[in-house]
C-alpha cells in the first residue's frame, strides 16, 4: 500500500486528527509506532490511541506558546528618571547615557 497524497497533516507531520479514520490498518500501525504508541489492537483502538495522542500534543503546543513576559524599564528610562529626580549628578547621567547607546 502506497502513501496517499493530499491528506491533511498536523504540525508534527503526521495525519490530522480527523484523518486517522481514513487510514488503513497498516498505516495506523505505522503511525502508532512512529509516535511511540502501542501498535496492537483493533482499528478503532488505534484510531482512538492516535486521536488521544494528537489531542495531548495540540494542548501541549497551546501551553508552550505563552506570551513573553512584559518588558522591564530600559536603561535610558531609568537614567531619565534619575536625572529628573536629581538622584544623579548631570555629568553622571551624560556619561551613563553615552554608555547605553553603545
């Protein structure tokens, strides 16, 4: 049995979840082995096993795509605040400002 073309694929390169039911028994076994799952049992068992594994993988992908943490203050904003509040002498602010641009 050759590979069927034009099938939907998931992010990991395997068949999309809805496509498992259209695979042959041998293709289901191969996909199970490829994903490190047990390849024994009835066709319905293999479809259920692959569908469950795909759902877990999709959920893990969603949680790993968390947004980056908010950016903290920049050196230039800290220097501006220090200058405005007169916590640093003017010359120190100028020198540190030049260092931040490098």
